[in-house]
């Protein structure tokens, strides 16, 4: 399951205040710590926009993928943030959420839900966990391989460009591709760990996998309550680390790459406005997303993407699949051969590992089958 992406806006959790070093102001006016009097902020932005005050620096020499590649190759890019959604995992065979006909929400009729989103509603889950675990069995992590896009982010890390990946996905494919805990903010949670909904005891991925594929409803061995993967359901808060990390990361970002997300779900979508006003932003997606409301943009508010207006100066839209976009960017960077070799090598490693596990399982089954008649004969 790829994107717990389609989450309604969550109330931000109380968290320990983290004060980043002074940085260039971001253009997001919707954050929980947005300072000052709203009326004064309105007037300040209006006058600044109208009079052309504080015009931001233009970093890219061209608002194209080629311009982005030249900027990365310049050596000035050391703090790239990737924001990713379900679109980066569809080529792995995992459906996104909202695509008509093929999206997850369009194919849940067999679970007899009162409405599609109920399968991720925490109150519904506590009363009727069966549909969620049936769906989890179909889409469970470990049955899919990371995509070209996942491995492109791994290359960014290996080459010292990646500050962090902020993912809406819950499929753990970023981890499989080689991004580690510190490289990742799993904004909508993950299957990597699970917790009891009552006593909060933690369970690992293997434990949850065994329960799901044995058709058992996972229950705590301590208090017998339900055990739920650590994905964010409707009605739950996003992880505290999401809020603390974004305050430190986004003011320092020198290139924002957004891939495979509709940028419709808050608070994740609002992150595009948290980078500095001069920070370039690249969207790789099947359609344009995250564009600013024209009226709010005129008044200097919103922080949304601007690809086409006369004032566009930093936003680039590359309309393609995420894999094709990453391959095109890798080619411009001179990394294409390295990327394709990495994908081939890692997919081969995963296939070999799967084969070993299947052989091991088959041997165990054979052993059990041969022991059973022997035991009967002894009786």
C-alpha cells in the first residue's frame, strides 16, 4: 500500500520546540507557528507584492529540467529535499489512491465498506479490523521492488546531495532501496513497526507479516487488544518527528524535488511553501500539481507552485512518469548508466533473496510432511 497519502488534515501534535538557525524567510503563511498579526501580514504581503519589494533571487538559469541539472552540477546543491507520494510506487505494481478505475478507493467494493475511506478510519478499524487486514494481505510490503525513482533518491544520498526524503507512502520501498531512518520522514507512518492500540507494546515487521498471512487478526500477546501497523489513519495525528524535522530541514533546502503526489492533502502539501523564496522547486508528475490560487498568488500568499505566469522564476514542471523523469534527470547529470546498473543489481539481489526464502520455506514444509507419517507409524 503505497500512499496513506490521502489523509485529511491532521491536527498538529504538541511537540518540543526546535529553533533552527536563522535562514531566509519561507513563503508559507499557513504553518502552525506563523507569526504576527494576520491583518499586518496581509498588508505586508500586499505592499511587498504590489511594489515589487524584496524580489527573490533567481537561481536557475532556465526553468527546465536542463536548468535544474546544471544547478545540481554546479556544486551548490547539498541539501535537496524530496517530497514523494503514491506515484513513485505505481510502476512497482502498487495502486495509488485516487486514480479513476485503477486507484485503491475505486476498488474496495468487495469489502462492503460504508464508504471507501472507512478502511483507514481508526474508529471503524477498532470495530471492524477485518477489511483493513484483508487489504494489507494483498498489498503487504515485501511483495514489491523499489522503482527507478526510489533508487534515484538513493543516488542523491550516495552523492551527498540528499538532506531528507519526506514520503506519504507506507510501503517501506524507500527503506528497501537503501534510505535509512535518518534519511526518511514517513509522514503518514509505516508498516515497519506496529503497536498495540491499548498497551502500546511494539511489534516488528516480521511479526505482523506472519499474523497477516496466517489470516489471524493481529492481537497483543500481553493484553489481547488489536495491534495496528504504525500507519496514520484518519483521526490520528501525524508523527511528532514530521513537525520537528520540517522546521529544521525546509529553511535549509536548496532544491525541492516533488514526485508522484497530487499535493492535495494537508499538512504535507503545505511543505512546498516552507522552503526559502529563492529555492528552486521541481515537480515530476503525470500532471501539474500544487499550483497557487491565482488570487492568493496576486496578493503574495500561499507559497504554491507557479509554472506559467509572467512572475514564474523558480518552479519547473516535468510532466512524465516518475521513473521516466528520474531517468531523464539522471541522463542530464551523467548518472543514467550508474542508475540503471544500480536498479539491475538491487533487483537481482532482491530476487535472489526471495528465492532463498521460498526454498527455505519449501524445505521446511517437506520436513514437516515427512515427519507426520513417521510419528503416526510410531503410534
